[in-house]
């Protein structure tokens, strides 16, 4: 007991000593960090350079060991038409001709000379508020610029971090909603730790007069914006900016850093990469680092820096894990990782079989089904009605309410040449699933549809519904046809 | 004989056209009151007296005529303090708008100084901001359509259409007073465009404590109209009198006697 006590006291003393030392260290540390900005506002600059600006998903070269400099940023504002989704046009207002705007990379202590130019063809005055600026309006008070004119203002970046910039001209919400935002990175002295690949991703919500998918030039809808009900939630200004051949890439074993921002104007992003865990997250784009993070919250007008190593090949999916936004509104990007697999980390499917919850050896599935099935054969309208129900439960999430699919991700069933060409293939697709590249109505899709656990009758009904909707060729699929295929597949 | 008649009528048409070019038609805008977005105290209405307003914005052809009579305002001769380098930059030469511009498209890239001079040479003046806003709040049928959603949407949609400055005048709707193109073609100069202070930092202008020209009053309104009007005020706030921009033209007004 006594020895124990002594032990404890000793440990206690040791603990106190440690605390004292660490207090001393922390005090020193705090002292230093607390005065970071104070320190860097006095750092002199050596020489001058023109800032490299890049359009997403790319970022300029790291600052490395360069000293603080006078950095000249030439930013041109352009109001221009672009594509939000397949066939959907939108008039974007941009910093540098892209949404998000050009990426600006600085190091702490740099003195930025910012030239803001408003293209002569533009209709509106604009300005810029950079969250990296210490000063009124983040620069907005000094930068209101008429079309065909230029404003210049200077600031010194004295706090490191990843910052959002945006337009703040009245009505500010509309300027942001039209795409006027981007990121400015202030690297610490010596730069961020080097990685193999760096990319620039920024989320934004968009409000169009027509519903999601309605084609043509879509004007901005003030009402929806005020109600915060976007039709599109996308990365880098469009549903297509990070998919297909525009996907970002990495090789197995590489470290990847994403500079992620959220322009809003309204929504907060639950940023997640499907199939990856963030090794490090600079929380809210600041200095604090969190490790082993699955999903990081990015506020509107905020950011995060996420680092991770890609260990296995495959396509990682970038999403806003407020998941309806991904499925229905477009917040989906892809990171394609190439290289050799590692079965220890991820095996892939190793076994496939039938799972029978109880008494599997006694019950015989096909038999049960036949006994459950009503023998009455349905009329075509009855089949369609029944099929619609099934569609709503099973197919709707990917192929969408009107069979329109999701551009570049899930192929359409409406007026689908792929579907109408071959109903046997359609039956087999529902029975056994389909993966790999297919071409539907001239567009390529490369995704996976799993096999559907439906009865012959259900498959017949849902396909009959699909074939008799949205301009398809009105094929009627009977349960016997499905049954025949199912049997053929077994043999 | 017939030939002669044709010549005669062509001649008279020419005369009429040039007369029209000299002195564009005006309509009467009756006295009334309105509450502007900015520039009034406690949301009190501002009275606008009866005045005359050009039916259309000033066109390239009309402006070319003016320059021929007042060559000191040509691109080559204008003094730098009266106009930017971009003054008439889309014109082919000093005295010709050229083939790339329609004769009846609104003249743009004109500074406030020159617009003012043009109107004075016609025995007119630029409309005041209140006169302009008052006349512009009318749609086809009523004097004040600002609460109508379709009216606001029409204006907002213009901000998304590119290069409307190249269109001829008179193709948008004719409003209650009989004027065209108040919305949907180009921005227009007013005599006191910079009398309303807008700092450029829109969020600051909303601050009630700072009492910045009653911006707060209009922001508190939820009516969509504010967005259309806000943009006009923001645009004017970004200008200086020597500025010229591709989307900015003008028309003239006159007191009613």
C-alpha cells in the first residue's frame, strides 16, 4: 500500500515535471503561433513575380523554399455561357474564365498586388473579397470595377491557410450563385509537405428556372436561391467536370492532396471520398490537422485540405455525403487510381453464393416461388401498373423518375437505343447485372449495375413498364421469357 | 415620270430619316411619386415632375451625325479627362461606326461628359436618376410594375443575355409612357448617376447602424424587384464620369413646358 502510494507520488511528481516542461514549451509555442500574423506582417519581401494561376482541377506549383515576394495577380472577370449538365446551359460569372475561379498560390509574408479586370463585354460591375485578406471587405471595398475597367489593390498575406475568395457586389448572393468564387492558398514558410498529386475541387449550389435536367439555357432562379432549394449541387461548376475522361488520376502508392472549397452560396458540404480515408485533414483549411477522417464538413465560404495515400487501384468517388445531392443533383467526381492491386488491403469479391436465412438445406427456393406465385396472368395494363411500383422501389434511384438516368454516370432508359435493340439482353441485365462500358444513345457509360433480386414476374412487369414508357418500343415481356433466360443462364 | 417620283420619294425619305436622326421623338411622362431603392429618407416617396423622354436610346447613326458637327468629341480629339481610352472603341473610325455596327443599334462606349454634351446640343439634357427609375418602373400596362414577378424576371434575364448592345433599338417592349428599351438593351447614363453612394461592399451598405443612404430599408424588403434595381445602383456606383463601357448608352430628357 505504502509502496504503491510512493509510486503514485513519484509518478505524480514526474507528471507535474512533464506538465511544467510542456507548459513551458506550449507557452513558447503559443507565444510564437499567437504572433504568427504579427511576425509575418514584418517579413520583408525579396523580388517580384507574376503569380501562376490555374483553372480547376489543377493547382500552381508549390512555393517550396522561396522567400516572401511581391506577387502580381492578374485576374480577369468574364461573364460567359457554359454547360451545367448534358444539354443544360448556364450563364456563369467567373474569375478567370472557370468555376471555381483561378487558383491563387501564395506563401505567408507575400505582398500581393491584385489586378482585377472586368471584361468590356460584361454587363455588371464586380469586386472581390478574399478571405485571406486582413482589411475591410477583404478587398471588396477597394475593388468594385465597372465593365471594361481595372482596379488594383495591395495586401500582405499574414495568416497561412486555404481561403475562399468571392465577389461581394450587390446582390451578393446572386454573384456567388453564378459561380464567382475560388480558392487562395497561403502556404507556410517552406511550403506544405510535398505530395505526389495535388488537385483543386470546389463545390457550389446552382438555382435554375427549369428543374434538374431541363435542357436549354437556364436562367438563374432568385426564388429557389432564397429558399435554398438548388437544382444542381456540383463540383467545379458542372456535373461533368470530374467524371469520365475528366476524372482526376493517381497511381497506386501515391499521396494525393485535395484543396477542397465550398463556394455555396447556401449549402454546407459533407465532403467524402468513397473508398478512401483521409490520412490528414487541415480542418476548415486552417493549421489544425485531424487524422483518419471519413467525412469532413466544409462550410459555405470555407475549405479543407485533405491528404491521403492511394493503396489500391480503382475509381474513388468524390461526393457530398448529403447523398441525394450526389444521386440527384450532380455532386460527384472521380479519382481514377491505376496500378497493381493489394489483396490484403482489398480482396475484391472472393465468393459468391446464395444465402438462405434458415433451413436452407430443406427449403428449395424455386419451389417456394412457384407456390407463392399467383397463377393468373396479368393483362398488359396490369403488368405496367405493377411494373411502375417495382420501378419506383428498385430502379428509380439510378435511372431516375422519367428514365432519364444521370448524365455520364447512369444510362437513360427513356428512348434508349440500347434497351430497344434487344429485350433478351435487357432481361439478362436485370437478372445478372451488367458492368463495363456500354454506349447508350451515343454516350459512353462505364459503371456497375448489380443483379436484381426480383421474381420472374416482377422482372417481366418492370421491363414491360419501362418498354411502354418514355418513347420506348412497347415490347411486352412475359414471365415465361424471363424464366427461360434464367434457366438458360444456369446451364 | 415614274422614275422621278421614285427619286423624289427616296429623297424625301432621306430627308425624313436625317431629320429623325437629328431630333429623336419624345413622349411625355406625367408627374408622380415613387419610392426609390436608395436616396430617400424613411422610405418616403420622391416626387417626379412632368418631363419629356426620348422614346429610344441614342443610336450609332445619330451619334455619328453629332460627331460630324462636333469633331472635338471624336475619338482622335477627345481629351483624356472626358473619356476613357475605350471611348467608341468598337467604331471603325473617328467618324464612322462602320460595317460591324448597326446604324440603329444604341451607341455605347460613351462617357457621361459626351452624353451630356450630346443632349445639350439637341436642346435637351440627361434624365435624372429619379426620372429614369420612375419611367423605367412601368411595364406595358401600368406605371409601376415593380411588384410583378414577370417584370422582374424579364430584367434579371437580360443580365444573362450576352451582347444585347448589338441589337437595334425599339425591339423590346413599349412601356406605359410609350418609351422602349428601358430594360433589355443597354444600361443608360443619368445626369446624377453617382449621387447615390454605394461603397462597393454590398454587405456593408446593408448595415443599418451605419445609416448608409437607407440601403437597409430596401434590403429588408423581400420583393424580388430589389435584385434588378440593386444591380442598376451597383452598376452606377462602379462608374466615373469619364468611363465608357460596351453595355452603357444613354437617351435624353427635357423639362415639360
